[in-house]
C-alpha cells in the first residue's frame, strides 16, 4: 500500500511537470491530485528536490523499458529498429499534439544548474538511454547493417542529442517538421541503408 502511494505521487508529479514545469508545480497541487495528506509526501520525499530526482528516475525507467523493447525486436534489423523507434514517437506526437516533449530534457533546461542532485540524475538517464542506442548501433555494425566508420557511443550521443533538439523545435513550432527532418537526415546520410 505504501509503495502504491509513493508511485501515485511520482506519476502525478511527472504528469504535472510535463504539462507545466518543475517550478510551476507545487507540492499541494500533487497532494490534491492524488488525495493524500502532506505528511505522506514527506514520509517518502525529504524535499521537492528529492521528489524531482524520484520523478527523473521513474520517467527514465519507463523510457529505458520502451527503448529496450523496441531496440531488441529481433524481427527487424538494428538500423530499422532505430528508425522504427523514432517513427513510433513521431506517430505518438502526431496523435497527441506537440506540447509536451521529453520530461527529462524539459527538466534539464530548468533545473540542471540549480540542483546538482537533479543534474546528476538527469545525466544518468541521458547516459543510460544513449548506451542502449550504442548497443543497437554496435549490433548493426557487426551485422553489416550500419556503417562501421562510426564509434557507437559517439554516434548514439549525437543521434539522441539531435532528437532532443528536434523535440524542442517541435514544441516551439507546433508541427512535426523537425522530427521529419531528423528522421530523413539521420537515416539517409548518417546511417544510410547499406546496399548488399
């Protein structure tokens, strides 16, 4: 029961911070949403910063599961797994609108300088996700599906950083042009289909 309350608080916090921002969301708003007393919040979290770290870790776990599932789908080649991953997110935003983007990227621009603990948690999630991409890239190189001239970790970092930038442009422009450009350029020029 206790862990369920903690999870409810984290999920409500993640949803509210994605819709607004870290600083725009108050603890009382979260407590009202999940209908738990203030004492329950401080039983699980020492501070709002501690709550923010828990949200980053929760969101990071959810995204890591999604990335892992899609990038290990053996019915597709490694290159196509990467492409399908980004296409699936593009489809998600085309169905749900352009206003939210990535919570970890949003928090990074808002709190990374003010909170060393949150910055460390944010960096850990970005590094974790990039590592999952690097594994798929390396697998693709070994299979002859992705050009071998790229260092997997550096390419994963470049691809993921470019994607986060495209998500920011999507939010600002309220269209999918940046995501479409990302997919087209990455999969045409950076990791083009290899001819057999």
